[in-house]
């Protein structure tokens, strides 16, 4: 008996040790893809939840590789509202390999349990208090580049302390790329599937936004927006119908919250909030505007002692929840069916109004009636078989015949990738991003990935490398803020160091002169780019104009870029009157030429002493008075015609205005 058969018959790992470390204590839940156990990490003495994948996945190398990558990514999500992933591994036991995940053990219930306990819908304040941590968890994943792909009440856990946590990041993607999963089925839970998941299988952050919007709709109204007898009919509605306003079912829902749910569940992803962080910001704004205070999220008393992980209704099996009941399993849904609504075949099986089915007439024999009935029954059985064949053919065309595998395009040039996709009947949506290792023009990734099934004529998102980012062109004279924005937009980090600032006559102080490395240089992502910032024009020394005439000094200072002005007079015995004594600022001082700095000019008021020897005293008195000086005469006899024989200060000396010249006369 194969390991698959044994596990399919309900084999339990209770009592086993996985990788000689994790003791399996008791089963929590079993599903089509995995079984969850309560366990113990014997090394750390820590209770854990052990999610053991079904045996059919353990033998699928592509699944195991993807499972390990997704587990590593999920383990990097350190967030209070995300169920922590501690470890992953493959246990090689005697009954086969067991691929498993080690996660945080949450004691409490699921959001589905809370919905059922509350009669189908939650009070407004409680619904918002549940959605905020859910969106916070998804926002953390979106910032890390992860998409959940299967947001639903079963994947939201509520701890006994009122904490709300989202579980099972990455498992849907791992299953999607496993060889054991058909590419022609929709992965996820049909009640919460976004239109793009149904039509192309593509998923991004806005896919989680749609599913979270559906969950919020259900919390407010008590039921998902779309219901039907089959998963096909529900998925068809997601693709072709707008989600109705929650207030249509629950009039107490405020208009602002009504509008937010409708924005989050638009069929066109571009019309939704860009990611869970944007959705959360809008929800918090609505809560603030409505004045709704947070409330504690309770755990139903009947579930309070249950150790929980989400019920294991894993992909590829779809689920369709009905009101106030656990979602029931349905068959996998062909991913493409949006061209027409699901056909109803009840008319083909309706009883025709003929006498063959009338009550036998009185006196008629019963045996002919029986034979006639058998013939009619055979005829209708044949009709049913023909119709079944037609439906089967249509299903094949819609589910398989119109699908193609995404070819390998990673590692080839953009042009070659586009041609390859066109050759496969697909179109390329090309976006570009920088990469340190992959040369420019080479394909980095595709979504859906190689081997995924996509509807013929559909599109594939192709990410092409731009190579290492280049230092952007920085025009001299732009502001530091503008330069920093350009550098950050180039996926680089600006750096400003005061020691690298330089004087520049053309670039204003505080503006950017240049960058280092130079524009156009290829560097690694997030490398630092230094900003060379101007200190303005270099300072200029006040020229030496001492001893110049006022006019010459003014001309010299003006030519040096200054604006001279008269700053008064000052006596200097070494400089003639009218000549420059000093400046303000002083000669030799370095001054920044911002505008035209003003320089004060101080001139000398010294008076040169004339030669008075041999002159008559009366003549000398006139000349001295004209110079603003005084004449002091010393003589034995005072006569009008006295002649000057000597003087002090001596001729040529410089004296202050009003000074006395002493002379000796005879």
C-alpha cells in the first residue's frame, strides 16, 4: 500500500517525531491538502502547530521547492497580526516523506466560528475591529512583495486574548506551481475570488484587497455578495456582476463604509485601493469620521479551548460558503468560463407533455403501457447522454481546450520574450525594474510563471531588467530636496556631507553644484550618491585703498564687486587730507559677494603745515586761517610790519584741523 493510500485512509502521525525534533501530539484538523496537528518543539519546549502536507505533494519536487521558498518568505513576516512561521522541513519516515510547516499555535477560533456564533454578521464596530488587523497583516505582506491569494474567514484566527491573525501565506502559490495541481482549475475559495483570478489566474496585492472587501461585506451583511448552486455560477458572478452595496442588505451600514466596500471590490483592479495599506488607511479614516471606537474581538465560549489553525480546505479544492453554515466543498472550477453564464439543463430533463406519461385509460392492458414507457425511457436516456457529451465538450473547450501553458521567458531578451508569448497566443504586459545582477533588457520574471495555464489570448506580466540603476542627471542650481527626490526615484540613496560643500560663483548658496558619482554612472541599488552643495561665491578680500584719493578708492572698490560709501573722516598724521585712511570692514577682510556688499571709506582730515618763514605776520594770519588753523606769534616788540623768522610745527608737517602754528617774528 502506497503512502498516499495510507494517508488517504486516515493515517495519523500522532506520536511521531518529525525530523527528531517536533513531537506530534494531537490532530486539530484534516483537509484535502494537509493535516494540522498540535505539536511540541522539543528543542525549545514550545507548543507549535504542525501543518503536514498530503503525501501526493511530498513526492512532487516542484511543490517541495516552491513550498520551501514560500515558507522562507512567510517566515520573514514579523508582524503581530500574522501567524508566525517558525520552520519548515521534510521528514523522511518509514511510510514516506512528510513535507511540513511549523507555525505559531493559536488558541481560540476562526473568524468563521465568530460569524456563526454571532448569527451570521457582526456589529459594525466589531466588523471594523476585525478588519483592521487583517488589513494590517496583508499590508505587511504586500510591503514584502508577498500576495496571500486566499483571504477568507477560515484563514483568519482569533486568539483567546482577542488577537486577530492571518494564516497560510504562500501555500496557494506553492500548490499552484506544483505538478500535482492542474493548471486549468482556479486556486482559492470561490466565494472570495477576484475576477482576475477566475479569468487568468493572475494575482497581486489588489487581488487580496478584493477578497478582503468581500470578507468585510460578509461581516456587515451576514452573507457573501454572490451565491449559487455551483461554484461555476458563483465565479461567473464575480467576473460579470458588480458587488452590490452592503446597505442594500443591511440598511444600518453607513454610506462611507458602503462606498469603501464597493471601491475595494471593483471588478477592474485599477479602481481598487492599490494595496492593503491603502485599504487600511481608508478604513481607519472612515472609522474616525464616523466616531466608531475600537472594541474587543471575542472568542465564542464553545471554541475558547480549541487549539486552532485554519480549517484545512486547501487548494485546489474550491469552497462555497452558504449563510450561517460552514462552506461546503465543490469540484474544481475551470478557470475560464466568463464568455457565457452557466447553462441550466433542467429543461432538457423535463417531462414532455405526451400521452406516454398519462395515466392508463380504463380497460387498456398494462403490459403495452410498460413497453411504451420503457421505450420512452430509453429515448430520454439517449437524449441525456447526448446532452452530457455536448456539455462535456463545451467544458473541455472552456476549461482546457482554450488554455495554453506559459512558455519559458525568464533569462531571455525582452524582444525574444514578446515574440515567444505571441507565438503561444499570449500578449505581454511589460514593466521594467532595476536589478544588480541581470543585464539590461533581460527578463527577470513572469506572472503567471512558466508552465502555468493561461486562457488563450490572455496576457502575461513580464518584468524586464533595467540593469543597475544609473545616477540621474542633476542640473546645477536645483535645490537639495529636488536632487534627493531624483536620486531616490532612481532607487539610490542621497547623501549630503558639509565637508564636501564648495564655493561657486554661479550656483546660489545651498543649491546643488553636482553629484558624486557623476550622472550616468551605473551603481548598485540603494548605493549612496553624494551631493556637492554650493557655499555661494568665494569670499573676496577688501582691497587696500589706503592713501588713495576718495575718488580712486571708490572706483577700486566698485570694480572688486563692492558698493563703497562715505564713512566719515579721521586724523592720520601720515596721510594727507582727502586721502583714504581706512575702510569698514577693514582692509584685507574676506567678504562674500552676495549682491554688492557695502564698504565704508574713511578719509584723512589732516592739514599740511605751510611754510611761513619770511612772510609778514599779517599775510601769514590770512593763509593759516584759510587752512582752518590758528597763528600764535611770539615777538619782543609788536609791530604791524613784523617778519616771521621761524615756525613750529615745521613746514610740511600734518596737523589736526584747528591746530595752532607757533611763529617767531621781529
